[in-house]
């Protein structure tokens, strides 16, 4: 939001990436029994509602479709919130988006061209790489290991860290 100009924009969704860690923490708290069943249900419902907004609102759809780290952060958040909210449909959509869109952000040399155009290309590239790895971790399962998913031209999360070195940026 920008006071006096807009009540919100899709680009602001990146500011909620830290809620991923909140969900992970709540998962640990759930197991401890520190929250009542009603409190656990309320927290899970809040994240389910936020996930619905992320996947259906104009701002959420714009951020999902961003061709840089904003789109990657959207997938990371939606994937973790869907996991916690037990929304397999959104988890599956995120997994498909990871394979069919996010990996495609990467050049064959492992760089992220949209990040290289930014004011601080090195930090934006590292941030996108970290976010891609986190999304890959969230979305991978024994049935579908995204660390080894590869596009026909060889681009994959597995090879990104090998290919993307400071010398290549």
C-alpha cells in the first residue's frame, strides 16, 4: 500500500514471505499441544483464507505471474500455506508452476536474466536462487523429487547452484 495512492499492489505480497517461517513454527507448536484445538483450527483457517486471497485476487494473480523473484516468492508462500492448510489443489498448481514457469526463468547458464536487469543483480539473483530452493524443498516429495526435475534443454534446480557462480553474474 502507498498512503494516498493505493490500498495495495501485487508487488507488496513479497513482504509476507516471512509468514512461511510462521507457518513452520506453528506446525511445531501444533505438535507440542501448546495451542487448543480451536486455536489450531483458527490459525489453519487464517492461512487457508489468505491462500484463497493469494490465488484468486487481482494482486495475487499479478504477483504469481511476475517473471522475476516476485513470482518465485509467490510460489514459495502459496506452496507452504497450501501444505499447512492441506490444500492439495494449490500444492499441485504450485508444483506445476515451479516446473513449467519458474525453472523457465533461468537461462541455460544458470543465471536469472530478469534479476540481472535489476539495480543489484548479484543480490537479486542470490535471493531468487534461495527462494527457488525453498520452493523446491516445500514442493518435493518422495513421489516427485523436483531437485532432479529437468527441462528438455537441461535447465533444473539441481544444476542451478553449480552453474550460477559470482563469476557468471
